[in-house]
């Protein structure tokens, strides 16, 4: 991808509003690719703050912050479903002061979801940043009517259907059947009842399935060849295939795509909280967020970023997601203890059924 010049990013920041003020060092614990060099340089030039980056993942972030009781970093970027349970046990983050966040820059439904899913004792602990989804990948030449996960049970596509036997499929099918599995997380008996209904449906519809894919590359190959015309898969895979074959695309299901969100969270012993808020407001500026998306392909919670995306990337989001589709995404909440064992038994029963 063609990179934006650093000067253009700086200009975008100037257009965003008043100059930022600050100094010292901002220590960010984040995923690789989440801090583009041009944006870091523009932020440093604008604020006088030196940015120090440590790449990590969810498990390592938790381990590092547990070891220091929330010290060593000023800003972290855990996934939203990995915050509340950790915070309850280890107190490694500090509550977000949303008055210091330019919330007008953020997509309201994503901010609402993250506040809800990171709530601990009446306080929320994160701000949304980047997201991705799973839903349907459809060859519209042969399956133009595939609009929801129920297409996975449509006899018209018999022998041309594929999905994984993993928990996201169970969750998706539950939504398609009219349940809200996430709302049932706090009620084990109710969740078991929902999973039993999903199990019954998936067993009954096994004859329609070509195969249960286990590898993303193999799924794309099957869609390319026409062996499969309706599948459950990720947005990026669908968009990759659309570039090769305009008949194939990612479709956000009517009952809601399933989504993950990576966030901004401030460690309990951050030494530069002011700089952490400055970085959040800086990168969530629409033009800066668009720069990130143009490089990474991931969507962000920046409200106006789509306007500044490259034509191809903008087209992906506009084809697959209306505003209603974005607001209808079912964001993964924290998983309570014991639920995955329930799902594991359901998956075993489906595999074993004739």
C-alpha cells in the first residue's frame, strides 16, 4: 500500500483541533501494527512526548501487568473481553475518565459496548480502538439469497456449505435461531438450554454441509473453486476473495456479525496518564484512524474515518456494513468460567452424530 507522507498526517492532526501539550515518555504495550511509524513521529513532533512501544498479545499483556501490579506502561491495548475478569482479580488498570476522551470522534455503539463489557464495580476500563468481524462469505452468483446464518441450513445450497465446528459457530447459530447467547452468559441453565437447541439444529442439518473447515486458506480455496458457495468466515477473507472475483464477498448477517474489539486501557500505575489520553484522542482522529486502517485493513471505532479510506478499502466496508449493520454487531463479552466446557460438549456431540 502507498504510505501517506508524515507531513500529511501532521496536517490531519492540525485540522483535528487545538495543539496537544505535554512532555516525557509514553510507554505503550500493544499489538504489532497498531502504532504506525508515521503516526508515532507526527505525535512526537506535535507533543514533544517520546513514544516507547512494546509489542505483545493478550496473554503477555496480562502477565506483564500482573507482575508489576499495573506498572511499567502508560497505555495498553487488550481485547475488550479480556479486561473485566482480570481487573476484578488483579486491579491492574485504572478506570477511564471519559471526560478526557473526545467521544464525538467515536462510533457510539462501539463505545457503549466497550463500556458495558469492561464494567467493574460501576466503572468502565477501556476505550474502543480496532475491530474485526466474522459472518458470511457468499458467492452471490449461486447464493444471492444468503443474508443470514440461516443460509447455512438452506437446502438450496446443499453440499455447498462450510463452517467451523468452533464456539463462534455455536454463538452465530444461536443468534440466528432468535436467542441472545451473550445475555444468557450469567444464567448457566439458560445457556445450556440455548446450546442444546443449537446442537439439535446443527445435527439435523449435517447432510447439507460439504465439510467443516479447519484452516482459513482451505476455506478460501473452496470458495475460489466453487466447491463452497456459502460459508461462515472473517471479513478480511471475504474481501480478499472479492478482489479476485466480484461475485464473492463478505456479508454481515441480519442477526448480527460477531465482532472483537481491541481497546485502549490505562494501567493502574501509569506514570504519564495525560499522554495516554493525548495518544487516544490523537489516533482516533478520523484522518489518523483512516491512516491506520489503510495500512492494516482493520476497521476502527473512529466515527468519520471511512471518508478518508483508500477507494478499495472504503468499498469493502461500505459494501458489507451499513450503519445499521455496524450497530447490530454482536461484540464478544468476557466468557464466564464453565461456559467453554458446555460448548465443548456440544461440539463433541455434533461431531459424533451421524
